[in-house]
C-alpha cells in the first residue's frame, strides 16, 4: 500500500511539473514546444483597413514564428480596433484577444485564433507608425503586441 501511495504521489508531482514547463515566461518559448510557422498569409484587419485583407497590412515573418507589420495611425486618442486573420477569416487563423483586448505599448496580450469577435484595441497617444506583432513561436499561447515603430 505504501508503494502504491508513493507511486501515485510521484506521478502527480511529475504531471504538475510537466504542466509548469509549458508556461511562457517573458516572451520566451518553452523548450518543450516546437516553434511553428503559420501556413497562411495573415493580415492586420481593422477599422483602419475597413476590415479588408489589404496587402499593405500583410504580416511578414521576421524570424520563425514571429510576424510583424508597420501601420500608420493618424488620430491620437482614437480607439483603433483590429484582429489578425487570413483573407477568409478561417477558423484557427482568426486571432482576437483571449482575455483582455486592450493593448498598451510593448505589453503583449495572449491571442485566441479561434474567435469570431474579440477585437484587440489600441489607443495611440500620438499619430505615427506603429509595429504590430504576432508572436506564434508558442502556438498554444500566441501573443499580440504593439510597439512604437
């Protein structure tokens, strides 16, 4: 009986530690997650693109699993809404926020690429060029961020 309790305890503890290794820390990809590339052309689609898949807003791979596009936002204080999606709004390629869609400069938010709504929103302090990034290096926890660009 003692051996059975010990065996179950070891199994439970190893299951807990396996789950902890999947946590993404400060933009790093966990070592047990393979970096995955997206196999479709993705766009930033929002109120400033009339929700179209416009070539000017196509995300470009800058490294495996990391995609970026520069956008001009011309109205300070305006709330810009957008998603990252392919041209057909395909299930699994339709990325909105997972929990909270309000983006702040340099603060990534977890994306859910199976959403219908859940638009990200960003309010620039000043007009200018901004870099929107999709970090898909950990496909179980993709991240979206906005940086001054």
